[in-house]
């Protein structure tokens, strides 16, 4: 199922809510435990997902980034992290719904956070990359949840699509 960007933003929010509902069953120490993920822990990976959302939002709003590392821990408390993520999910759903389709053919130019490498790419590609990035790291979190002894939630887009 190929999703348009407003639907991709809705799917993104739906999947984040499902993932957070299961992760919220873990204690603070279990969330912070090094599980050998790229961002070490479940908490670290969820922080990275939020961080990427915030970095892209700054780019979309034509603001200089306020971040210097991709592994920054923005929230150590799960509830604050969850609230911030859900707020960003709403922002992206509104942004994608309000976006003029012609704007998608325009470019988004930015320097990367850690290396300062310059990119100028079609906005459509950048937003698609953002949502794909979240899928990638939710998959890592999904795996870490199973290793924490929990049943990870199904995140298949076909399950999301059946509820549309």
C-alpha cells in the first residue's frame, strides 16, 4: 500500500501510539537498559525518533537546528517523552494535511546535524525519508520490546489501513 503523505503522517501517529502503549509497561530502569540497539536502549531509540522529528520540523520552519548530536536524550522520563512525541505527531499530521501539493515538488535545503553535510532535495523525498526513518527505528524498538519480555504490537500498515 503506497501512502500519500497525509495518510503516512496518520499511520506514523497510529504506530507511535501502539508502540508507546507497550513500552509504557516497562519500568524506568528497563526502558534505559542497554539492549544493544543503535541508540542502546528503548528510551534512547524513542528519544532519537523524537529528535529526528524536531530536526526536520526546524528545517521545515526554516529555523537553524538547536541540536548537535543524534543521540541526545531529550527526555529521561517516559511520560514527558510520550507527550512530546504525540505532540509532534499531531504537528506532522496538520502540516501534511495543509501542504499544497505543488510545494512537494519544491526543495528543502539543510545541513546535517553531526557532519554539516549540505543537502537540497525535493520536499516530497524529505518527508518520505522522515516517515521511513521512524519506521526503521520503531522496528528496532519493536525488537528490543520482545527482548524485554513483552509482546510487541503489530505495526503493519495493512492493519492501520483496515481501520480507515
